[in-house]
C-alpha cells in the first residue's frame, strides 16, 4: 500500500485484512467489534519513537547526532530525510553569496586601480608643470650657438639708429700735438645709405676678398666732425661668421690703404656733397663677430690728403675719426648678449 510520502513497506495480506461479515439481504446486520483495528502491528510494550535513536552528545547540535553519510529515518522507518545544506535552495544561496563576494572583490580592485591611475596622472601633471616653470639649461655649445645667432641677426633686426647712432665720440691722441692728454671730440651723423651689395659698396680689392669669404651685404653711413672739415664713411660687411670676418680682415692687409676699404658715400646739400672716391683717403677695419667694420676717412669737400707732406697732425686726426666712429659701431654690433634663458616653453 502507498501513500503520498513514499513506500511504507509491504502492504497487508489477506491474513491481516479483517474479514467483515456480509449481512444477508433483508436480514439483521451482524454485530461489529467496537475495538478499532489497524493494518500495522502494535508497537512493543515500553518502546517509544525516541528510543529508536541514540541520544545526542552534550553540546552537539540536534543534526550532529547523525552521521552526514547516513540518511535520517523517521520513527516509522525506511524514509530518508534531506541532509541540511544539500538542497537546491542551499546551493542557490551559496551561489548567490559567491557571486556577491566576487562582485565585491572586483569593485574593490576597480577602486584601487582608479586611485592608482589618478595618483599617476597627478604626478605626471605636477612634473609637467615643474618642467614648464623651471628655467631650461643649455650646454656650452648650445649657448655659443645662441649667442652667435643673436649677434648675427642684428644687422636685420636692429633699427638703423641702433646700428648708426646720431653722434659718436672719439679722441685725438696727445702725440699729434707734441704730447699731453688726449683731446675728446664728437662726430655727427650725416646720413645712412641704402643697403648695397658687397661688390658695389667696396673698392675692387676689398670686393674680391669679401666675395671669397661669402659676404652677404654692406650697410653704410657717413659722419662728419664738428667743423665739417673731415668726413668718414662706416661700412658693415655681413659675413657668415667670425672666422670668415677674420680671414677677410687678414686678406685686406695693413689698414691705411684706401684701395682696400669701403666706398665713400656723399650726401647732397651737405658738407659731404663732394666726399667721393677720387680724393686720397685713409682706410680702417675691425672685426666684430660675423661683421667686418670698414671705414674710409678724408676731407669732406673732396680735397686730397697729401701723404708725403709730413702732416702728422692731420693724419692723426683722420685716423682718430675713423677709428672712433668705427669702434663705436663695432662695439654695439659685436657686444655679447646676456646669457640665454628659457622658461621651458616649447616655443623657446
């Protein structure tokens, strides 16, 4: 016989099924026994359901009294009961807890990775700001190239008044008039000539020397002394570098020969209107960085200077004017600029 919970064991046989008397049709019903009958044998006297299981050990859980490997049985016997923690609900709960644990670890790892990435980005930003703020350092070779480049661009970047000032100071040596201290004098600017080629602005001998050295252009201006008696034309030959300028100066020979100097520049309606190349003059030159500064000096009205007359005073005054004006121009053009500084800007 089976019920809704499983097999209860062997069912009752014909010997155990009570036989009820069948009443005769139309006769009186047989007397029934008032004692209820059961299909199961009666329990042994003095034995209860609890006596079928050993008592649990002190301090142990009720489930611990039974071995996990042995299924629990009921007092009626033969029916396995589920072991706690082995059902599908328990497995689902453990799976959920495992997923939550893995999710929590992933979240913590993501947070830590984000913090590390943020710290690294902040460090890189701070380093970049420091590089931009701190001054840039140059090697001696780089510093030398920057200084040369700064001096070499002055003939194009400076204004004409910076290259040729309005007045220049020079001095006449005391030996010109028998000894004593030098005499300070001043020369004034008459005019500035347009930029010219090296061949057109210099004498033939100087033009050949400058052409071999790679001369780019010549800038010229004319000055006169305070008496408007003497005049000097200052020429600036632009060369590729200082070595080329020194080589050209050495090839020009000893200063004084007018054939190796710059061509004089006269200006109309001034005292230098007749200051040309036909008259006898003196020349002078000086190296200033990548520039060769030339000077041609003589009488402003074009009269010749007699070199054999023994006039040492006039010669000293002419050379004083040429060297004074030429040195003033050369000193400004060849002056060493301040040490190059760069704040780290990429455009520097």
